[in-house]
């Protein structure tokens, strides 16, 4: 199962598929994974990913109401299909705060630019049903409204581009270089790891890149079709940044107050130092992005190699000090060139 490229999919398509999957599995106890994957036109890896999510779904979060679905690697077993039976169903009861939150959120989502009209109409119909079920409790929601920040519009455009397989043009701010660039990208998928990102094939760099949505200054959906190369999707559950073996090597030494770097950044090695610190060896496709880390560490860390990056970090630290002191940039004393503690 592992190692096969997984086709791009967005959250809406996955939700639709999982709703159909529930009905399919209920009618076919002990179905084989390969048969179900073939029936839905997806890879076995995608199916297993869906199965990992289904046990978090159900009629409520009370014991016994969540779907008890698992697999032995070959077959899929649903141990409590009666949990969704009519005999187990209970009337929908929403507290006033639940009804208010649900209705306000639904109305806000329905105004998102880029939302497909069929999805918007389905959402509005569902909202009307919730209003009827909530009765007087729905009154408070009419006095509240939510306006999404710009990221909401970016999300909708990216989601639409993925669904329609179209290329995107973006103006993107890179904090590591403190610059805004224009580029065309072929979006692959949306991911959420602390922030929301789009993983895409960047036509400017001709490589896979990940862009944070709240750093997209401007976005347009192009008429040109999106055609990213077939790539194996990475598991981003542990970390967004996953360096490749061919990426440049960077060595950083941190004191006891900087040991958190080894927990936050994927690395090749972390060797103990006599003062309780660590000598960390890591790889990154963009070593210059670590200058910001060096400034953040301050006295708790320094870049050891490559020398040019250490020099760059030293200059950035000197310029930052000069900005505070209102004096010309000066050298940082007490540490040899290329080994500056920043």
C-alpha cells in the first residue's frame, strides 16, 4: 500500500466520500480494503486515512455513539452499525449557545468568496433546518455576524482551484527574506499544521513548495490547467518542514535555554555539550531562513556552519543592535568571526 502517489483531494471531496463510505461499509460487513478502494476509485492509503477519521464521527460524543470501525489490514469491520440505525436516533436538541454558534458559523461560511454555488445553496438549506429545530434559541444568532479575514478568501480560492484543477497566481510574503514575490503555482492540497498551508508545485522554482495562506498578499485563479508532477504526498502530522537528504547541512550550538530547538526542528543529530546545551545538525532547503532562529536564540545559541550563514547571522544581529542603539553597525565582540554568538 505504501509508496504509491496519492492524487490531490480537498476537504469537501473527502467529506462527500466518507459519507458514502459509511453507507457502503454498513451494507458490506468485512469488506476487503482493496475492493473498497477500487469501488471508490482511490488508493488503499487514502482509504486507510479515511478509516482513521471515521471513529471520530457519530451521532454524538457520548460512549457508544461514535463509529466503532477498524481494520486488520485486509478487511474492514464495523462493530456497532446499529449506532446509526433509526432505533438509535434521538431528536436533535441544541442548547441556545450551540444553536447560536452553529448558525453564525454557517452564515459566515456561506458568504465565502469562491464557494461553489451548489455547496452554498446546500449550506443555506441546512441552516434553515437548524433554525427551525432551534426555535426561539435561534433568535440571538440574527444579531451576530462574523467577517473572515483575508485568509478566508484565499482558502476559498485555493480550494476551488484544487477542485477545478486550475493554476494559481499569487503574491507571497517570505519572512525569511523579507520580500514579496510573484509566482504561479499548481496547488496539490490544503494542510493544517498550526496554520493553514497550500502544498503546491511552484513554477518559479520548479519544485514542491508549501505556502502559508495568511502570507498570501494577493491571489488569482488562472484559466491555465493545474498540472503538478506526480509526487508522493508527505506525512505532515509530525512536522511541516521535512528536509531532504540532499539539502544543505547546518550546525547550530545552543545552550540549556535553547534545547527546545531539537524538539521543534527535524534534525540529523543532537549531541550533548558540557554546559548542558546541544550541538544540533540539521538540513534545510533554505539555510538563510535560520537567521531568524539565530536572532531569536540570542545568547542561547549560535550558528557554527556553514561559515557564510554564520557571518550573515552575525551581520543581522549587529544591524538589529544598531537599530536599537541608533549607532552604526558594529561587530559582536568576544567570539571569533564565523562563530559569533547571536
